[in-house]
C-alpha cells in the first residue's frame, strides 16, 4: 500500500473513534505483550543477526523493560485517562474546570537501529495508551528485527490501527512528506533537525530523542572499584552503541592510574572471552565500523583497539579536550580518559559543548554532587552509576537542547502522546453583567476582583 494511503487509512480509523475507548487500548497493550512473549525467541534471534547480541543482553536491554512498561501503564491507564478536575478562579463563579487528555490523532514513530526492538515498542506503547493510531518506521539497518516487529504488529493490530513501513531513506522521506498529528523520532541530532524541519511545514509537534557526548566525572572521593565496574558495563554494553552510554571519562588526576587498572580488570572479566568467541556485539555496518577504527587510529591507545569481524574490543584511549575524538559522539566501544585538577574548569569545559543526553558522576562528596547537578544542563543521569536512570517508569527520560526535546516512559509517555484539553463548564443560573458592554461602569468595581 502506498504511504499516503496508509496514513489516510490510519486517519480514517482514528476519526471513527475506535481508539478512544480505554478498555480497547488496554486490551491491545496486553495482546502486544502476549505476542512479544510468544515471539521472544525470534526477537532474540533477530537481535543476534543484526547486532550479535547474546540472548541475555537482548532480553535485559530490549524486552524486560517493555514488559514492565506495559504492566505499569495497564495498571494506571484508567486513572490517567479520566478528566482531571482543577480549581476555578472566583472570577468565573459559578463554574467548574477540568483537563481532558485526548489523543493527538495519527502518530509517526521513527526508531533507530541500536536498540531496534525496545526503541520501536516503548514509544508505541505510549502512543497506543493515549489512544492514537500509529505509523511505525523501524530502521533499515537492523533489518531482521524490523521484520519481526512487522510480524508482531500485524498479529496484534489492524493495519489501519498500527502499520509498519519498512525500507530506507526513500520511505523515510516519503513519510516526512505526509501530515501527521505528532512525530516521535529517536536518532542522531543531524537527522533530528531534518525531522523537525519537515514537521514544521504542518506545525506538527515533535519529540526528539537524540544523543550527544555524555560525560562521566569521577572525583577524588569516588569509590574507584564501583566506578570502574559500573562504567565497564555501561560503556561497553551493546558495544557502546547506546545513546546514554558514558561517552568519555573525566577523572581527578590523583585517581587516574588506579581507575585504569580497575577498569581493565573488569573489561577482561566481562568481555574478553565473548570477544574471542565472536559473541561480543558487533558494529552495525561496515561504514560505522570504519569510522570508529579511524577514531582509534588518531588517539593514544591505553588498552584494546583490536578488531575482529566488525567487532572492536573495548578500548581505552588517553585524551584531552582538544582531541579529535572529543568532537562528536563516539557511539562505539571506545572510552577516552581525560584528567583534571580543577573541577570548576571541568564544568566550564562541559558547558562549552552541546548539552548532553546524560551525565554521570561518581563521588562521595555531597558538595561536589550539588555543584554538578545545579551548574550543568543535561537530560538526566546518575550519581554513582550509569545508564539505569532510564530503566524506571517513575521518571521522564529525554534530552535537552542538542540532545533532544520531550520525554517519555510511564505516565510521561501517556502525557507526551496526549493533548491536554482545558474545559470550563459554566452554570446558567447566574450571569453577572459586569463583563458585558456598554463599558460605562466604574473601573473601581472591576479592579476589586483582580487585586
């Protein structure tokens, strides 16, 4: 079916009102969970073929959070969807006010290749919970996962309710030429700008989940054993192809050597066997692989750097603020390490760069914690951990500035895909004439109401 017809079919289905019943939304979310569960092995096989993910990593990073998200939303959705009564100013007496959450309509979701299943389904869950119809465009790079996504969606939803569009740039551009009521995009800042420009032609609101160079600061008071262990996991999971991965470490010079020793120990423990056995996640394409190899060639390698079958062994490089590797998001298993003496100077260096999607701080100093949180703008982050701030339905996940706009997860997904419609209901038994012309009344009477 032509893309234009797919979009029109989704709009017709939405206009028929069939997605507005909350019970229907919950039913389809539960059916989606059932279908994901039934197809678990096929999903994990697809992730293995696309990214060489192990079954454990695939389940942990792509499926477990989806089950939790669906359960949480189904439990609370009826409450969220009810009209919310709010206070009414005395100047509007006698009346009542409430906020009605209504779906936007036809939503376009464009998902990336690095977590191809999770980052397709997570926003889809929010869009369905809010009562929208959806056109889902998964990445062409992760083609095997896109096929299983298409299969699951066709099992659960009518085509006019949720439709999957497969393909590459041509299909992406054709979709962006259509009129949608909301666009949710996950990807790079450069493509995000194109999406936003296209959306502006129809004044379509957007959520942009982008990325950036997320710093990881380790101060002199940090527990280096914990920092090295958690960073070794968070940086190199999915071969570093994670939008919230620590992009680089900035460590107090007094702890540098200890940290390097400890993180190498953890890398050896976590990944060396899987890399030798071709079980370490691979870089998605030859082009992405070569870009990372070129980055390593320009840096002073402390550890790692060897490659095998489009995989790169976890790599540590000694770096500085002016290094080439600090010019763009790495998005691979390469960790630059920069030392500092003065924390204020480090804060200023981070502020010079675009606002990151995440920031991580390892410290046992409350004053340092408060300084970092209060002085640097970033999407979200952790104190004494990495990445896990996104694995909760109770907090919003999203970027700021160049790292994105808008947020989702849990109730925040419902809010993102819902328009908040304000309703004031006035009684008829009293109608004060003060507001009506002719305006020959004393202004003193009017001022009494507003002072």
